């Protein structure tokens, strides 16, 4: 039989301190996020945010792989890069926005801020510009877009957490640059050259490499002419792996 409440009892029930701390540290616990992203480096940055937030992250590198994932399970959130090896991410956003059954939260993702309008027009609920925002901003965005009933079962976004300023795996950046160099060496046509330039531009934004980002952006606008980009990538691949990443300010 429960004991009667006393005047000193708190007016509401509270979680034990340990469980309350865990809920605050992992406000997205129980959510599954599918990231459709061809960059290992960008994916690793998001993996760290999901890990700190309690969410499960699944990754697909192409539209085809993403559709295979979606035939097997329904994630709570789908983050879709707009430039993918086998097509535009807006196509998948449109499919999911118009599809039957429970709709996940849809987020367009790109290193090019001009992609926002196309992603929203295709039916995205929001747009994330690379690099993916800091931990608190990431959590706030996801929580704000979740359906009301589901949002009430989740935690509250962190207001700040300087310890969350973890850099993605430098080996993932190295692998992305090796992949880009191989694509350039293969002699892509104009359409493929635009994809490669966009891929490198996104990777460079996440790596805080403005020189590489500008060169990739210029090549993307030209629709080809990747020789300068190839030289920059080659120079970066000759450097030790760890210094490939520029120092980052603390994320909040």
C-alpha cells in the first residue's frame, strides 16, 4: 500500500537522478535515423551526434540501397543527401512524401545551401546544411519535427555540451578523398564530373577546408575541368592522415 503524500513531497513524480541524467543526455533514445549519404566522413560526423543522442543510425550510400533499406523497415527520420551517385536525393524525398503508410520525418542534406528550396519543394520537412550542426542544434531540430505523440516520449535537447566537439574519423576523410581521386582518374563525363565536384565540395565543407571547397565549387559550376581539383586532392593525400582535419570550434 503506498504511503500517503506529505507536504514536503514534490508536486510531480520525478525519475531517479541517474535515469533523468540518461534521458537528458540521450533525448533521441529509441529513434532510428536512416542517412542516405555517399560520404563516409559526413556519415561519421552524424554517427557521433546520433551516438551522443541515443538514436540508432543506419546508412545507405545510394538511392538504390536506401530503397532496399526502406523495404525492410521504416525509420523515424530519413536524412537524404541531394547529390548521390545514382541520382538526385529530391526524387527519394518526393517518393517518401507521397507514399502510403506512416511517413518518417524527411530532411534534405547538402553542402550547397541553394539546395534548400528544391528539398522543401520535393516534400522535405526541413533542410540541413553540411556540416551537420552541433549536438544541441541537431537534437532540437529532430525533436521539433517529430509527431506530437512521439515527441512527448522523448527527452529534451541539451542546451550546451562542449564535450560533444568530437571530430569525425580522419580515416573516413582519407577514404573519401581516395574515392574522389579514383573517380577523377576514370575520366568522368560532364554529368559525372558535376557529381564528383559536388561530392568533394561537401566533404571539404565538413572538413573545414575552404581551399578545396572553393576549387570543387568552381569545377562544379564549369561542369568539368577537374585537373586542379585532382592536384589538390593528391596533395592532401600525401599529408599525414590526422592533420587532414582543420581544428574545429566547440559545438553547442
